[in-house]
C-alpha cells in the first residue's frame, strides 16, 4: 500500500500522521485567557529542539468556531502573552488529561473540568498542574505559521525557564524514567504506557 498525501484530504493526511508518528509525548499546556482565567489542553505534536538554551517545540492547529477556522485557544494565548507551562501527563493523570481536551467555549477553566489543582509558577503567569511530577515554565521564542488551506497550524518554539521536578522521581540527581509513568499518544483513541522499558547502551565512537 502507498499513501500519497497530495491525493487525499488534509484530514486523511492528519490521521496517517498520527498513526505512523508514534509514540508521541504529550505536552499538557497551561496558558492564560484574556480575562485571566486558566486554559489547559494536551498536544502530542511535541518535542525538544535545543539545549543551549533548552527549548521545546509544539504544534497547535485550528478549530471551528461559529463556522470559521480559528487558532485554538492555547495558540491564541501563547501568541498574546508569550508564556506557557508544560506539565507531563502520567498514567495516573491520563483521565484528567483527556478531560481537558474537550472542546469548550473560550474562557472555560479546564483545570476545573479535569479536576486538577493549580500550582503557582515562579517565572511566568500561567499555573502549573500540581499533580504532575514534572512541569516546565516556558517563554515564547517564536511562532511559525505552517500549512495551507482551511486548517493551518503553528509551530511554537519556546525556551524552558525553570523545571519543577518531584523529588521522588529523581535518583542520583537524574530523573529515573521507571518512576515517571508517563503516557504517550498513538493513533485513534489509543495511548501507550511507559512502564515496559528496555535499555541499550549507545555504541562508542568508531
């Protein structure tokens, strides 16, 4: 079977992407709405892109509002304020993370929908998810608008200003992945756990 993106709809191409780019880490992003209320939403087009300074990138698309495709609330908020917080989604928080993905009117506080607690950040205004073992306070570096047609997307690049890490997931000064219990996104409604781990040492220089 061959799939030619130019021969299918953008919706179909998106579904091929999420089925083949797997597993994907989840950025559980908190931002502030124009009225000061908090927004919380998960995004799985997410990765690290630099170390000096430490930087992340995530992609956020559009959604339909009153018959028009508009940037999703997180995108709007990040573009306006230049600030965001990324919390890790764990197995224990998976249901809450999923609840926060609901399409709701602008200004609805998804922390309440998800039943999670706001924790104050130190260097940015949006709150953190208190229950998450790792959170990253970030400031916007740049936004690149991508794509064409009715559903463009953004590539948001942000600098990590501060990590908050629970002591219980740290062993000898480093995070132990066996203790995080993060979840990853697959195609459709599927997720994966990170408890089934194996280790391989990288080969030395030839």
